[in-house]
């Protein structure tokens, strides 16, 4: 029998209601946006990781050129695992409470309408809990803000565009040209479409709320700890290695799914996508970025690091909006795929159990 902790919900809630939770999360994201900071679970994860990071750094060697610091590695792993356990316990408990509440009318022998109402309410609440673990509307807003900041017609300038881009990337933006700013923001859109939208939905479809919550924790840890060498005075070479590798593992399949979706599942271009994706140092981020470059016919560069679709055109002002539309269509395709995926998982679990 499959462990209830992992497959919690799929054997007690109809597949269409689980799919409805995805639609609720995306609708809330579109129309209501992010929850207040004080109630945002990703902010809570960040507070934990900030505290844990300071604790680990106090016990880490601060020279970047030293032998492997296994103590820092295992301390970082310990703090990461502790946070992951907390996230799993909380998310499993919340999902169990919702599904138990949905089952009450059935256990009491109440009518079909009462059972349907309880199930719909559970799906709505599950969608509300899923929403903070993904972010599409905010990503689009921030990407468009960079484009507006570049345009003189909107009172913008290259300096304003660089400054706005700084909110989204960790790279040095001081010397970027206008073309390079657009390249960076389109790359950021593609990479974060994978990390902030596709991956949370993928893990929710596969493992429910605990899967999405664990992924969001791992991705947040990588964003805060996953640096090579010294970053802002802190040495993450070994202290952040566990977090970086965990994120690589959890992003591996979603990144490739994102790439295929952005290319509209065109089999004739998969080999080219694989070749271009391999040009980046990351095992995952190259897939959505290369797919976006190929889909729009653009060349995307990170100076001194990689060039994706080098024979493509330089991004123009209209290409930022085109990239958003491409990702939006890919999201629609993902939702359409998610429904039969949930039905298949429910079917398999019922038969295995």
C-alpha cells in the first residue's frame, strides 16, 4: 500500500476537485495577487532560512580558497532538513484537515449535495493554500516593469531599466546595455516561469500540497544559499551546496517540461533545445531559457558565461510582451495536461491500494 503521507488526498478526493484547486490557485493569483507579507508562507520560509543561514555562517570558514568544509556542508544540510520536515508536517496536517472535513458528510450519510458542497469547499481551501507557493501574475508585473523603465515614452531610461532589473537578478547590472537588460529580463521570465509556476504545479499534481510546499522551500533555500564561493561577505561554497543540489534534483523534470511547453511540444526542435540548454552552467535553467530563445527567434546572452541561440535576433521592445504571451500559452497547456495527469494518478493509486 502506498504511504498516506505521500499520496494524501488522492484516494479520498475526486480528481476533478484536485484539478479545481489548481484553477482556484491561478484565479486567486490573477485577481487577488500575493497575500500580505505577514501571512505569506514563503516569507516565513525566508525568515527560517535567514536565521539558519546566519547560524551556519557563524560556523563556516570564510576564506573562499580552502579545502572542503565538510562541517559547513553538514550544518547546512541539517538546517535544510529541519526546515523541510517542518514544512512537510504543516502542509500534510493542513491537507489532512481539509480532506477530513470534506469526508464528514459522507461519513454522516448526508445527501449528495452536502457531499459535493464539502468537496468544493475543500478544493477552494486547498487552492488558497496552494496559491502562495506559486507566482505568475507578480512575475509578469515585474518583467513588464523593467520594460516600462527602459522606455523614454514612459519616462524611463537605461539607468532606470538597470535599476529595476536589479530587483529580479543577482548579477551586476551596472554595465549592461539596453539589449542586455532585455535579454536578462526575458531569461529571468523563462527561468522563473519554470521555478515559480510550472514546478510548484508539477509537484502539486504529483504529491499534493506537501509536494508543492517542499519544492517552494527548496527553491527558496537555493535562492538564499545556493551561491558559489563568497557572496555578500558570506561563504556559501560548502554551506549552501546541499540546498543547491536539492533544488537541482527537484527542478530537473519541471525545467525540461517547461522547455517542451515553451517550444509548443515541437519534436523536431527537441535536439536543438537540448544542445542549446547545455550551454549554461546550470543543469536546469538552460532549458526554459533556451526554449524561450528558440521559440521567439532571439539570441540571449550572459556576458562571459553563455550565448543561447547565438544566430537569433537581438530582443526588441515588443519581445518582452511576446515572451509573456508565450509563457501564458504554455501555462494554459500545462493546466490542460494537469487534469488528465491527476485522473491517471488517482486511477493508479486506487488500483495499487
